[in-house]
């Protein structure tokens, strides 16, 4: 029942060999409890995206284990991993990656089509309503603001009711007011039981999480529970990241 949503056991990801070898993740072990919001922070190149991609089954570790519930992702064939990504994982990126020729409704229905199902209209509209865009179902991405497009992307990630929702800087392309809308939605989803893991550079965004994990040189260098933007910014500065200008801004 209280099994973690995700467990990493000594996960290593290296690229290249010999003199050119880069260890993007170095024996990372961690547990992410279900129904919690985790922010991942660290300097550029510290391994944040690699951590997210290995955890979400988008990339394969060189060593160690990644468990989603009871399933060890590192033992799955490509085919089963693809199915797992479609059925059990949601992902949002900094770039919204919506298909420009499709309406919001059609974009949100796509993961269901990929899973071999014909989307039921009521089901898609319910998820669009959850992100406050029920009235925009017939609009194409070009007719929506950046914040609205990211909310469509969120609805698309959630329509399959994934066990874990991953975000790689989902607010990175948004202004602060619009970021806040997206973060408020993520927070509300977690409060309803969704597990969310998000990479961010922004201490204010991180302060919406229950827990912040700090990465440096491919290792977890510490964690912060019940984070405030100010405490997050301090830790980031200590890790050698550029001092955050948002430190004075109110927390989530
Ligand atoms: P972050 O998201 O924290 O900026 P990344 O996870 O993207 O960091 O990268 C971690 C390290 O791994 C960096 O040194 C990066 O250059 C290296 N890296 C990432 N992807 C590749 C790749 N495909 N080939 C070689 N090196 C890579
Ligand atoms: Mg990155």
C-alpha cells in the first residue's frame, strides 16, 4: 500500500568511453513516495534531465535498477518499455510539443489513440476541464497562449491516468504569472493523489513541491522538505549554481 511510486537503486548512466567518458548519473538511490510532489534541482549539467529520463523509461541506465511500483524498467524489452511509457507514465517538457494541426481535444486524445483506443469525448473534455480549458477544446495550439498550451500538454499527459507525471522544466518557457497557474494545477493534482516529479531552475517553482532533491555531478547532494523559495535559493548558491534572482519572491 505504502510502496513508493518510484525507486532508484544505484542508478548510473554514463556516456562514451575512455577519456571521453561522462558519468551523468553516479550510483543514485532514492525513493519517491506516492502522492507527493518532488522538485529536482541542480546546476546545469548535473544530471537532472538524465535522472528524469531514466526514471521515466525514456533512457536506459548503464547500471542499477529503476522500479515503477513493482516493475523493474531496466529488465523490460523495448516493446514493453514503450507500452509502459504509454500506459503508466506522463511527461511534460519545456517546449509544449503539441501538434499544431490538431485541436486541443484531439491533442489530448492522442495518447489514447496510441494505446489503441478510440478516445471518448466526455473523457477528454473532463481532463480539459481539470486544467480549466473545457471551453477551448476546439482551439488549435496557435490560437492559445503559452500557458494554455502547457495546460493542454498537461491534460494530454494526464488523460491515461499515469502513475507518475514527470516534468522537465515545464514552466521554463512561461512568464511568472503563467508559471504560477501551471504550478497551482500541479499542486492541486498532487493534493488529489497524483505523484509528480519535476525538474526546475526556479526556487519559487520548487517551493510548490513537498520535497526538493539537489543534484550535483550526477549525485544527490541533499534534500529539503517543506521548501521555501529562499531556502532553496540558498542551497542552489551553495551548490555553485548561479544565484537565483527569484529569492526575494514569495514562495508557492
Ligand atoms: P542537466 O539536465 O542537469 O543540465 P543532463 O542530464 O542533461 O544535465 O546532463 C548531465 C551530463 O551528461 C552533462 O555533462 C551532459 O553533457 C552529459 N550528457 C547528457 N546527455 C548526453 C549524451 N547524449 N551524450 C553525451 N553526454 C551527455
Ligand atoms: Mg536538463
